């Protein structure tokens, strides 16, 4: 058997997913302040925990 290909997507980060969900919920509730908070917290998390590189490729463009 061969090793997995290096081009496979990394395991999604649960914390990143939770911030994405919080942002989506805030957007659906038209709560711009909470939406911004979720975006800022996710960005800070990515910088601190993932060396500034988002671990999920499914992140949508703004």
C-alpha cells in the first residue's frame, strides 16, 4: 500500500468550523456585530494555532 497523497486536504479544525458557523448564524440573523466578532476571532485563532494558514479549504470568499 502507498502513503496518502500530500495533496489531500488537512483535517478541518473544529474551532475554525465553530467560528464559521457562528458567523453564518449571525449573518442569517442580520447581526453585523456578532458576524464581525466571529470573523475576527477566527482570524486570531488561525494566526495563533495554524501559523496564519487556514486549515480548511472550504472557507468561502467574503
